[in-house]
C-alpha cells in the first residue's frame, strides 16, 4: 500500500479517521463494499474481493447492510494544497470515475492551490455483532488458494464493515497565479462528453467544478480483523483487550451469547489517502 499525505490536521481526512475510523482511498471504487476483504502483511495491503467465496461452501452472508446520509461530511473541504499534489489527487479521483486526466488537469494551469470535497455523502455499514454471530459457524476454505494466505499464511484477514461513498466530488481553486484565472467549464464538458462515461460536470463559480457520476463510489472504508486457527475456523473479532472465541460462546451457551464491538484496524499512523497494492 502507499499513502498520499496531505497534512496531519486536514479537516476531511481527520474526520474520516478520528470520527469514523476510516481510511480514505486515492481512487474511488464501487467494488469496495461492506463484507469485502483486504489482506495486509504490515507492509502491503491488497483488496481481495468478496468474503463468501473464501469460506467453506461459499455461504450466503445474511448480514443486512444499512445506509445513512452523512451531512456532516458533505462539502467538508480538504485544506488548500499545492497544485502538483492536488492534480495527483485529481488524477486518482478521475480514474475512479472513468475519466481521462490529461486534458482536465491542463484546465487548471495557473492554479497554485486546490481543495477537494465530496457532495451528498452516504455510509453503508453492517452490525459487527450480527456479523460475529454469522461467522461463528464458518471456516476459511484452506483449499481455496485465495484463502490460504490468511491464518498461518502471514497476511492479516481484514473485513470491511463500513464504507463512505459519494457519486460526485468538487474541485476548488483556492489561489492562482493570474488575477483573471477561471476554469473553462465548456472545454471540460467537451472532454467529459467524449469520454462517454456517464459523467456530468458543472461549475457553480469560475473557480469551482463539480464532477458527478452515475454510481456511488467508495472513497473511504473501515475494517475489522478476523482471526482464524490452523483449521481455518474463524475464532475471533478482537475487542479492546481480549480475543473472544465466537464459536465457543455459541456452542457452550447459545442463550447467553456475549456481543462485542471490535476495535477497527488502522493501516497507517497518519491521515492519508491509501492506494492498494497490485
């Protein structure tokens, strides 16, 4: 994994990390959803896809996914950042939305500082306590090569329990070199139209541009760690200071199941944009 750092007190990244235990990602992605898996060995983190095919029998994971609007994140801007870093972030966002970056980035020549924000933000999430009950009778399919890397394979088994999404983002020019700088909205609209990616573009002012796509894409996620034993049995979702055996609780006392809210895993020590390793 690689991290693109803005600054330690960036309002958007800090809120995502400190309030929601979320990792913002550099390329918004519709595949990154609750009940998908990330493999991490401490130095690399790889997106691995859906949980179910990694389990014996590929069971249907009957865990409802809830939705919630997040007005406290909508239009919360990042700090103003230098254009070279801003355009690097823009390239990732445009890639996620299926747009070419070259012509669009050229339209911001003369800008010296940029900021970003997402609009109409929503959250998808699952109840981790219910997830624990569903996983209590499941085992990792160690015959599946995609699953064998977990457990004794050296990779942590991380499961996404919450994602934050939007289908649009705003790019703002916070400062510029020339007094008459303005974004050429018609030129940008022509580039977007030729890309035929279902994206619309609009400018509320001469220095702000909204990009809107047809789908909500994930731009941040939170994850918990699953522990498995040598047989592939999923044994634990760790809370703060214990590792409870989920299967043991269910088998020994089904009418007295203890629920835990696990601590989420943070993949880096600072708020930053994460890019998955290939």
